[in-house]
């Protein structure tokens, strides 16, 4: 895979204490392909609450600091829930190639999440590559994403 295959040039990445090793592997993989990675931590095994990291990255995503984001915790579920609480952000927990591709192609998700206790580094790199080399397809999905955006604006 070459750097020209990627659809983004900047990605934010973050994790809780359970996701440090996987986050570092994903960060290094992206950097190796020429992507600018904004690593918001954490950087060691000191316990941290995943909602704090997930919300922090999602706020920065919503503010436009990077094009897409990646979050890692034990299951990926908690980070997805936390990120989805930030208005304007859509986060999807991915564990298989189809979900990874559809997260961006159908749902225009700005953030994907991984469970470090579920997905190994080689699979996570593959899934992240799928996500980062695809774009939102619009079409029949555009009205559905517009409805999600309307829910954000309405606050419910």
C-alpha cells in the first residue's frame, strides 16, 4: 500500500491504558505511510477512564483538527460510545473488513474504534487501512447521514 492510496493526510489517535500497545502499533503504521498522526495519548499503562480520552479526541475531530480519528480501549465499545456523545461525530467500533469499509463508505464515520483485547495488531492495521483508503460514497447513504446530522442538531 502506498501513501497515495490513503484518502487522508492527518489522523488523530488516542487510547486508554488497555490500548497503549495497539495504539502505538497503529500510530507507527500510519506514520510509516506518510500520514501525520496526532497522538493524544495515553502513553503508558497508568489507568485512565476511556470516556475522557474518547471525548477529548472526538471534540478535536469535531473542531477539524484532523481528518479522521482512531480510538483504542479494551473492547472498542466504550470509546465508540464516548465519541458518539460529541455532537457532529460518528464513531464505529470495527472488528471485520466489511464494517471497517462501510463505516466510512455508508456512515461517513469520522472515527473508528478498536478493542485491544479483541483485535490483534495485524488485523487492526488491515482494518484501519481499509477505513483510511475509502471515502464516503454518498448516494443512498447521503440522506441517512443527513438524518444523523439532524439528530445532532436537535440534541436527540
